[in-house]
């Protein structure tokens, strides 16, 4: 990770990944995908698609704030 002064705001720092940091992130993402694939492998394709749909629904619900600004799931 590299920290440098912001060119537009003297109070802020810009944080960027170094090449080494990008390599670490790439390896971590690949490892995470591998674990997910192993966990889901026993499920039939239909069940995997059903789970994917439910997870997308859950993600959409928590990504959208309600009228009070809270991010909650509604029954």
C-alpha cells in the first residue's frame, strides 16, 4: 500500500495498492473463489442457481436503504 498526499486536498491522503499489494489481492480472491466452488460443488445446478438468486436478493435488500436511511431486510 502506498500513501501519498492528495493533489486536490491538503488534508487528505491517497491510498493506492502497490504491485505487491495487487498480487496479494489477486491471490486472496482466487483462494476465495476456489473455496466457494468447493463448498457449492455438492449442490445440484438447480440448487446453486436458487442459492445465487436468493443471495442476489439479499444483497439488493441490504444495498438499498429504506425510507429512514437504514439498510435492513423487510419481511
